[in-house]
């Protein structure tokens, strides 16, 4: 019984030493400190989002996939940009249509 106890204690000491060695050599496995809660490394320009900006999006991965907050934020940003662009196109179309009607009345 004493022999089994010594083996268990010896194995526990060996595991502890190996764990400490790996911890010191490799650290926590992170190059940078963790990102604070509520912040993101996902970046998009304030305005003028291009297709390349959308293609370059990178989301932080978690155990079960991507962080939903980051994906929701990026999608909302893209949606607002699309809405702004569509509103601008609509305004320009209305203005061009009004100018076209004025030009036609002048030609008569």
C-alpha cells in the first residue's frame, strides 16, 4: 500500500513540475492580452464602406463560433451604409427626374 501511495505522490509531483515548466515556457498561449468586454477588434470605416471592407471583416472566434455582438454590429453598420446609399440614389433620381421635366418644358 505504501508503494502505491509513493507512486501516486511521485506522479502528482511529476505532473506538477511538467505543468509548471510548460506554463513558464509557453505562457498562457496568448500573444496579446484578452480584449476587454464590450469592445471589439472588428473594424469598418465610418462611411464609404466598400466590398473589400466587407470581405476583410474578421470576427473573434469563441468556443461555439463567432461572437454574436460583433456580427450584429458589423451587419448593422453595413445595413446603415446600404440605407444611406439607397437614400442618396433616390434623392439623385428625384432631382434628375425634376430637372428632366424642367428641360422638356423649356424645349417646347
